[in-house]
C-alpha cells in the first residue's frame, strides 16, 4: 500500500465505538483497497492503513 495515497478527498466517518465526550474518537474511511483509520482530533495527521480483510478480522474480534 503506497504511503503517498491521497486521503484528503475521501469520506471519513466517526466510529460507532467512539464516545460523545470529545475524547478518544477515531474516524474510518473505507476504500476498495484499504481501510484508513485516523484520530478525529487530528484530521491532518497520519492515518493507519489496513487491508480490508485484516480490518474486518480486527473488528470481528473486538
């Protein structure tokens, strides 16, 4: 997965596991080839990128 993938124009959504208190919130962007995860308080910061299958395994095992 290329590190130069432009994620500025993708649609991000807040995780349903994030709280409403403004603390630990993450956002995800689901694309055909990756699932990106970022800190909602730092939208211009780095995003962790997962293979869709690996992200699915992670979510199923929470």
